[in-house]
């Protein structure tokens, strides 16, 4: 049986690759929680170091076999170090730390505000006043994060406050790193860019781990499985699928992963770790997704009416 080349007017291979991004990127929050949560055994930065150094080695080895350019200019080196550290250590590392104390679905929903922050950063850099729709999206999205956080804040523990703070900062850093990467793109193959970014991030995780007092505790079998999943499926397969989806589908379709990933994370956390889904969760997630939708709508209008 052969698949049709198109479905509903879109490339079938593109849609299949987008489906991989939907599921895999949504499931990484569950893997974080299994790895660094209760009984996992991994310290956050140790897990980050192992994941990104392994993934970078595979990506760069593949690039070498393809004879793609690996030599970097000083400007390219500076860009890849800065973007890799901001994206993966800042954006992803803070999620790893917070995942020690908070549910995977909750983490994914707060990080789901990333498109809102990215749009605001772009507007600031372009010296463009945010539209009313964008401001509305920001306010609605932040209202959603506030509603989501109400049950967590009721516990009043210092780790809960810290987790919420980290999960609010993480999407800001990821957005800043993403915008910077888009505006300073080196003339390198995407696999090479990703490989170097993850290499520098892994090295930074490795250097920072002892500085913040992390120790090796002997991770559980489930934690090792989560790490393997993040390396092979999260960093390699899903990344490749994302690149292919971008090439085969309109960007407006590919960016719908921002809506789907938090929902996938929420459902997986409920199914696998029995994380509760309450009326606060439903209301907060609905507002966050609505806020993201308003921001996407605002950006679409800006493109069609420059």
C-alpha cells in the first residue's frame, strides 16, 4: 500500500514528519520528569551534559561523513556558542531543574508561552509597536499561566516557587535564542548548526554541574531509558522530522506544534505518571493556547499587511 503524495492539499511526507514532531517534542517533558524527578537519579545538568554531548557527537559525525563544512570562522563560533548556551542551557536546562519538583504537563504548558515571547522580542528588535492583537495574546497567555499556577502556589514550598519562576524564565530565554539564531544564521548545513549548538551546550552543562554542587547518584533503569529516548528520538529523529516538515509544509502549518506539544505532554503525564488534570489545568491550558493563537494571528496579519 502506497501513501498519496498529498493529503488535504499538503505533502503527506511533510504531515507525517510533523506528526512525529507533535508527539516526540510533546513527550520530552515526560522524559525529563522520569530522568530527574523522584526516583530518577539524574541531576539536571548531568542529564543535559550526557544528552547533548552524545547527540552532538552523532550529528557532527554524520556531517563529517557527508563532507559538509565543519570548520568555523570566529564569527560563526561566537554565534553557535552563544545560541547553543542560551537555547539549551538557559531554555532547556531550566526546565530540567524545574522538572525535579513539578508535573511534566504543567511544565509543558508554561513553556507553551514561547511563541508569545518570541513575537514580543521580534517586535522590540524591529522597533515595531506590538499590535493590539499581540498584546491581547500576551495578556490572555499570562492569565493562563497564572490560573495554572494557583494550585501549585497553594503548597507554598520554596521549591514550588522556584520551579514556577524557572518555567517562566525558560521560554523567554528559548525565544531570545531562537530569534538570535534566525537573525544570525551561519552558512552551514542545519545538521552542523544543531550539532555545534548541542556540543557547546553539553560542554557548558558539564562545566556548570560541579559548580552548582551536583553529584552522581546512580540513575534508575527508567532514567537511563529516558536519557536514551531524549538522545535518539528527541534530539535526532524529531529534529530531522522538523527540518523535513519545514521544507515540505508552510511555516504556518509547522508552527502548530506550539499548540499540540503541551496537550501531548499533559495527556502523557496523566497516562504514564498519573498526574492530575483539574479544572485549573483545563482553564489555564485553554487560555495559554488561545493566547498563542492570537499571537500567531497577529503575526499573520503583519505579514499580509506589511
